[in-house]
């Protein structure tokens, strides 16, 4: 990506202003959390982005700093208090980390008297400068907002996976959001590269169940790993059983037994970045035109469940398991097939 292209992207997406404080967050490998080549290259990529931001800062009158901290080892596990304190003192925070900090950054930006906006980029790779970063973000914004609008008229979703498994997701009593590549306003938290609309499922929390009853989220959620496919059995919006005899299946059984909040189905997300490609990197895979589903924490998305983690599983075309169809059940009883033959139907978003 050429320098002038980066500067345009930074202005379009972040719009740093005179007098602002920009902070880059970087997590570092340590002890049992082992370094890797992509992580090493990301740290070099951060240096490049900081240098470009400093050029822009000289022109516009804002400052640029970075803060390194020990990696948490788990996506969306709480980050150190020292980092939180520095985030609160900054206007624009760009977290180019190995492990996602989104669930911590989101409430900080939304807190009372916040002057901060944040961009979370867990697992970002330099090669994305030639794929998802090169999207037309005016177009991405239009698609993202269209999906958000559709999800806000939806009470449920039917998923048919390439394995033949089916899952119904209860979307009542929740509000959808979009991640459209706009981090220009106080209080915003986005993933970048961007391009999705999402909604947390109805979880039947104690303050809701008398009015809305049990959650109707139920079915089988297949998950592909390098050693094979395992299946999560879901009832009342919770993962109740793990089917499979590979090593990963036993690992996940222990993971869900460790903390009940890990069992929660936390998000239905629909990617819509036309330049994103499937590579196995969740940050970009979830922006490809298709479905992703998360388990764990949903509170930062407007759900009711707080947890120490939030994990996305991506199902676009080209993944080991695909969502062949996604059909939205609308408030008026009509149905909208938003994903067909594993592809997002962009034409109905225009």
C-alpha cells in the first residue's frame, strides 16, 4: 500500500484532529505465550503505521505514542490496568495486537465523560493492505448499515451448514450494530479492517425471562479445526455438549466446564467487505461476505452475558465449514435469504 493510500485511509477512517493524542497498543510475547513470524512482522508494521501517523501529525498538529504490554494469551481477556489508564488519556487508540482487546476497549469508549475512540485490530497482517484495507469504505459503510437495518427487523435466523447441520438463532429483544470502517467520533469502537453487521442473540437473562420466555436458540454448530470437525450441541442459547473424538473436542469440553459463560452464544455476525479474503485469520475472515457466530461475552455488543472471552467462528465460502444458507425471520413473519450457496447476496443490500 503506497504512502499516499495509507494517509487517505487514515484520514477517511480515523480523521485525527489538531490537539489529539493518538496511542498505538502493542502486546508482546512472554513466558509460555510464544512469538511467531506474523506477530513479529506486525510489530514492524506498527512502526510503519506510526511513522505515517507522525507525518500526518506534523501536518495536523496531533501527537503519536505507543504502549507495549504483556499479551493476555486469550482473545478479549481483560488488559492490564496501566493500559486502561493510558487509553482513558488518549483520543484515538489503535490496538494492533495478537490477542483481541475489543471487549475492554468498548466499555471504556462508552463510559461517561469519555473522549476516546478505539480501533481494535487483533491478528492484523501487513498483507491486508492489499486486500481488505483496499476496500471502498463508502461502499462498505452502505452494506454494513443495510445489514444492521435488516437485523433490527429480524426475530430469528435459520442457518444451514455445509455439513448438513442446522441452527436456529433467537434474535428477539436485541439491537443490531454495524462495523462500517468509521472511527471518527468519540465513543466509537471498531474492528479494522471493517465490514459487518451483527446482533447478539436473546439469552433469556433473569430480568427478561418472565416476559420473553426461554431462548429459542437451538441446533448444531459445527466447528472446523486442522485435525477435523467437532460439533457444539446448542439449547436455550448455550453450548450443552461437544460431539467429536479428536483431541480438540476434549479440550473444548474442559474449556466449557471451566466457566459457564463460555457456553453462551454471543453474536450473529454477517461480513460484507468485498475485498476481504479467507485465509484463516479471524479478523479478515469475519469481514468476508458470509456468516460468523461467536460464543462467550455478549455484553459489549448489547447482550446480557459478561465473560472473560469472546470467540468468533467464521463460516464464509472457502472455510472448512461454510454457512450454505442464512435465512432471516422478520418481525412480520416474512423471510429473507441473505446468504445463498455460501455467498452473501450483496444485491439485496443496495
